[in-house]
C-alpha cells in the first residue's frame, strides 16, 4: 500500500454550519443526542477513521475525526452523511467546509468560545460541547485524541468567557428570536400581542424569560408536561403564565398572534392543513400570525409559508437580528483570539507528546532484548550450579547498566510540559533515536493500522 507510508493521522472536521448551509439541509443531517454513540461507532467502522465525535446543534452539524488518510477519510465521512440524510454527495460538498489539524482545532476552540455563533459569545454552545464529552464517555470511538480535543475546547470556552467580556449581554438564540418578533410586530402591539410558547425545555424557558424582560405580562405555554411551570411562575412574579397540554396546541394557536416553537420533535408540529383554518389575526398586530421556529429539525413545516396570513421565520432568519454591530463583534473576537492562540499551542504540544510515547516503548524494548540475550549468554557460561544470589546479582547488573544508559535519552523524549522549545527538541530527539537505533519497522504504523482495519471489515 504505497502512499500511506509516513502519512500521520490527522484531525479533520467536516462541517455544515449556519454560515455555509441552509436549515433545510442541516435539519436532515441533525443527529439526536441519543443516537450519538451509535453514530460514533458507525463512523469508526469506516476504513480510514480511528476516532470520531459529532457536534450537532441548531446552528451546525460538524463531524470531528482522527483519520488515517485525510482525503480518503473525508470521502468516507461525506458518503456516510449523504446516506444518513438522503442529501446527494455533490450537494453536501457544495456546502460543507473542511479543516485539518491545527485549523480544525482552532475552529472547535472558536466554536466553543462562541465566536462562530449567531449570537456572539452565547453560552448554549459551551453546554453543547460539554454534552458531546458526556455523551461520548465510555464510547470506544470517542478516543484519546478526540476526547482530548473536546475537553480542551471546554477549557477554552470557559477561559474566554471568564477572561474577556465576550458574553456580556449575549444570551442565546432565544433572545434573538424574541428580538425578531418585536421587530416584526407594530410598535403599538408590543405589550398586547398574544404570545404562545410551544415547548418549554431549555430554549422555551429562555424565550419566556426574554418575553418577560421585554414587558410581556401574559403568555400561554404548551408543553408535554407541566412539572416546572410552577417554578417559572414563581421566578416571574406578576406575569400570567398559562399552561396548556399538547393536545390543546391548535386551539391555543387560534388565540395567538405570535407562536414560538422550540421542541426536540423530529417531525413538524405545524403543517399547512393545521394552519390554514386558523382564524386571522387582527390588523393591530400587523395582520400576520408570526411563527418563530428556533428548532432544528424545524417544528413548523416549510409548507406553512404558503398559508396566507401566516409568516414563518426559522433559525436562519435570526441573522437579520444579530448582524447588527459588526465592529463590536470584531473587537470582542480579537480579545478572545489571544486566549485561543495560547491554548492552541498547548493542545498541539500535548498531541505531539503522544507521538514520542511509541519511541520510548520501542527503545526500551530494543534495549531489553539486547540485555536478555547477553544475560542468557553470560549465565550459560557460568554453569548450572551457580547460587541464586549470584544469578540475581548478574541480572541486577544488566538492568542497572541498561537503566542508567537509557535514563538520559528517555528524559529527552518525555515532554509533559507545554514549552514548545523542549517539545521540538523531544521530537527531534525522537527522530534521531529512531534513525540511530533503527526503531522504525519497515511498515509504518499508519499502514499497519489500515491493514488491520481492512482485514477486520472483511471478516
Ligand atoms: N439548546 C440550544 O442552544 C438551542 C439553540 C437554538 C435552537 N435549539 C433548538 O431548540 C429545540 C429545543 O432545544 P432545547 O435545547 O430547548 O431542548 P430540550 O431542553 O431538550 O427541550 C426539548 C423540549 O421538546 C419537547 N419534545 C421533545 N420531543 C417532542 C415531540 N415529539 N413533541 C413535542 N414536544 C417534544 C421536550 O419534552 P419531553 O422531555 O417530554 O420530550 C422538551 O420540552 C431543538 O430543536 C434545538 O435544536 C436549541
Ligand atoms: C492518538 O492517541 C494515541 C495515544 O493514545 C497515539 O498513539 C496516536 O498517535 C494518536 N493519534 C493521533 C492522530 O494523534
Ligand atoms: C416541559 O416538559 C418537559 C418534559 O416533557 C419537562 O422536562 C419540562 O420541565 C417542562 N417544562 C415546564 C416549564 O414545565
Ligand atoms: C533458586 O530459584 C529457583 C527458581 O527461581 C528455585 O526453584 C530454587 O528453590 C532456588 N534455590 C534456592 C537455593 O533458593
Ligand atoms: C504551561 O503553561 C502555563 C502558562 O502558559 C504555565 O503556567 C504552566 O506552568 C505550564 N505548565 C508546564 C507543565 O510547563
């Protein structure tokens, strides 16, 4: 297998985000949390993939892998994405972005810091990166390198938020959703428009909070269960929050001017046939019933757009609200970038340090083979009847010499710190030792791994 030799495994990200692909595509690719371990398993079953993680949120679908070969790995993952989503490979290629190694790492660090979010610095994305680590716990393919990458990304996300003021004022997509609603409603109806929130999970609750912050004093909440509505009421004294079960969703919609949807439903909750018979809303609120859907997959079918008297917005439409103040964005992003650069160096050093481990093992094994062979020769010359004490003394002597001789070189291979000078030295030393002692087998490690995988998949 020429072409594989000497190629080192790479960290690769294959992604589609709010910046490159429309929600129509992203929702087909979205993977629910419960499916994550299975997806990692399937990805690592691909011939050139060693480790994998999936970051699937309303704004992005990104697959991080450790690939034995960059372009073959990318090809396999893209084909898998096409198979699971039904989107043709050509279309995915048109909208995907690819980043390798340092660039892939930098991207995840920026994502985790909230630099790539619609709402700069929003905190939900960090929670989602944490969730990837939690979901990957104990999953075989969520290996040492990729979990190290994600754990480091959490550190970056935390540092950026505590050491810069990037998160000041930023909340989440939910605040942008509320903002958008108020932009579309006539000024005079801001406090009188009838609000309905469908789905009271994390996002739904935030929508309620932002509505209250904007001066809403009454709203209806439709949710599968009522368990925590009382707690929300307690928190927002003076606000009338009416709970209704899911079966009442359409009846409640008939009496609402603005409908926010944020459930994890895999299929649309609102279709054309549900919406077309709803009574029209008054001209005081603009004559259009607003659907503001922040769910991915979407909760409001795209067919609803055709209904006269209804106006549908989805997560992609929130760009309109957050595009404002580009300068402020740029300034805050610059602050965060310094931290990211620093952390990037540390992560690269850690990854490189993993590389010297095989050399340390090989060098030790090499020395031990020589020691044992010489010991054997010596003992056989000494005859059968030497006392155990002498035998032990000779054995200790051989170990002592080997350990003392190896101590120096081993020290120069170990690099647990994050000083890039010593790290480069360690790598140089590693290469030198590999050459001097002929430690590299003729088959590269990468090639061996690929052979093993191919054999496994043929069984
Ligand atoms: N978290 C974010 O940062 C974020 C940002 C923007 C958009 N979103 C999108 O917002 C949606 C909700 O996210 P979340 O973070 O709020 O999730 P969440 O906290 O898990 O809440 C999901 C809610 O949806 C309900 N639900 C699940 N399946 C349903 C179904 N088939 N029919 C009706 N209700 C159902 C859940 O109730 P049960 O517990 O009974 O299932 C729960 O109340 C997702 O589409 C997500 O992509 C999330
Ligand atoms: C992944 O980690 C292992 C050590 O656990 C290391 O041997 C291997 O080279 C790493 N792969 C990459 C691509 O860094
Ligand atoms: C909405 O329902 C989900 C489960 O169905 C529950 O976890 C959540 O707490 C409920 N929200 C409120 C505000 O009661
Ligand atoms: C020497 O060691 C061998 C095996 O290690 C053991 O069987 C034997 O009894 C020992 N002899 C003495 C004298 O301790
Ligand atoms: C790693 O770097 C940080 C700051 O750059 C420093 O405080 C820390 O001591 C370093 N750790 C090691 C093991 O060198």
